[in-house]
C-alpha cells in the first residue's frame, strides 16, 4: 500500500509525463519500478488521461451499441417470422400432396339454377 499512498501525492504533470512514456512504447512495469509507483496506478492514470475529451466518442460508441442491440432484436424477430412461414408453407404443401389436389380452384355448380 506504500506505493499507492506515494502515488496519490504525485502531480498531474508527473502522471502525464509517465503516461506519455508508456504510450511512446516504454515497458510499463519497468517504468513503474523506476518511478516508484504501482503499475496498476500507471494504467489507471493512462485511462483517466486518455478518457478526458473523448465524451463524444463514448457517446457515439454507446449509441452504436444500442443500435446494434436494436438491429439484433429486429433480426431475431424476422428469423422467427421466416421460420413460422416456412413451417406453415410446408404443412400446406404436405396437405395438398396428401389430398392429391393440384391446388387449382375447385369448380362448383351454382345452387338453385
């Protein structure tokens, strides 16, 4: 816990510089050891710093995620409809084959004439 207490005393500029070094490709574990901070704290600060200013991106991602869910539900409903209609069509075709009818309209005589 000593590293976490010390990490809280570091300035924002300290964390910005540390995160910049990680983003530049330095090994986060080695950098955390060099700076005397917890590597998880370093990653948390990276998320905090990169998360700022991206509210519009998060909103867009949330909107797209909800749109994907809506489209998945609509697709599932259409799949169920198609399955139902295919089943009904197969039953009708089976009845027609069993009856031996061609499916043409049956002729009837007019009643009363």
